[in-house]
C-alpha cells in the first residue's frame, strides 16, 4: 500500500503512554535532531478468514518492526462469522485450525500467536463491527481477550484497548516547546459507495471534529488520504491555516480474488486495495 502521510513536528525516541480516559490515549515523545517516528495505521485484518492475505499482513508487520514503528489496529481485526448462531456462517470461510466447539477461543489464540512477535510495536487495538457483533451475540469480548493474551508476554510493554471510536494524542517535547497533534479514529459504518468510496464523509466529519489533525476510518475496505485546508483564528487574533488529513485504511481480506464467485462477487463487488497506511512524524530543525 503506497499511501503515506508525513507530518513534521531519523531516530526513534522513547515515549510515555497515558490513558486519560477510556477512549483517549496520549503518547509523549522527547524530540531532538534527526528524530522520527513511524506509525502503521491499519484496520480490517479479518485475520481468521481464509481470504486474509496473511503474507501481506506479515510483510507490513515486519516493515513496522524494521522501522521501530508503532502499530494501530482500528477494528475488525477478526472476521468471527463462523459461530453456530451466526446466519452468515460457512465452513468454506473458516480456517482448518479454527474448527471446533471452542471456535471463538481458537481464533483469539491463533491471532495472538500471529501477532506476538510484533507485540513490542503494537500500541492500540480497537473494536470494529465484527467484534461488537460477537459481544452482542455471544457475550464475550474477543478484542479484550486478544489484548490480554498479548500483554501476558509483552515484557513490560502494554498494548492498549480502544473502543469503536476514540482519540490518540501525540505530544512532542521539542526543546523548550510542546507540540500536540490529535488523531480521531472511528471504525466506520455504511458501504462507502461505488463512486465516492466514502470520501463524502470527510465533509461531514470535518464539521463535528474541529480539533482533529488526522481522522482515520476503516470498515469499507477502501483506501485514500484526503487533506483538507482550514482557516483558523489563533489565540493572538492572527489568521492562520492548517491541514486535517482524512484517512481511509484498506483491508487485508481479499474478497474479490479472481471474481469466480462468493458473496462479494455476487453483489457485484469490485476489487479493493490491500494493506495499510503509514504515518510518519519527523523533526526538521530547518523548518522550525
């Protein structure tokens, strides 16, 4: 996936994490010359589905590890549709190792095995509609279970759990200054639209999210980055402009494949991009 956002505020520094509210996570960084920090923004892994492109997912997780990146999962980490009480269930859509009466436990345990080598980089895992559906139908929170398993062997690192929507605040101590950038996430809803691919939502969200610098949604398996310029009046009464970056993260589930058949094909679904979006913070002293 080629999409990337670069925001000036390279060597990764230590950071401090604070959870001031259940859906507000703050990451604090000390910034010096040549500092940089990569963030892997991802959603819709559907990791337990046979159509999950685990090769691409593992490739990007390895790239995150190589870059000392922080990793965010913004919902639908699981597909989780093959339970006995789910009308959508199909044995064709279940991995062989997940077949059993303890199906939900199996998909959580196997996901933990896949993600464990990258646990030191995983900062946040949030909920999507597939996980909230399981909680409603079965009374269990598979995101909480996954986070618990990952934290058992995290060697002091903590993976945080987020809701369907929430905030991540990035606070940068740059010599004597403190710079704040805010990321609003929401897993998403609706179908995205065959023409707009959900881009129209940027105008709607811009109205009620005036304090966000980055807005991330997933869910529709589309992929784009749309920067929108804003005119602001600062505290000193000066007119200024800034940008808010709207991000739609793609999926790792390839439902289209060769268009031979299946639910996605029968509803005339198009091929979708696969992968993640990379967020790159950096400090360039020449830029002030």
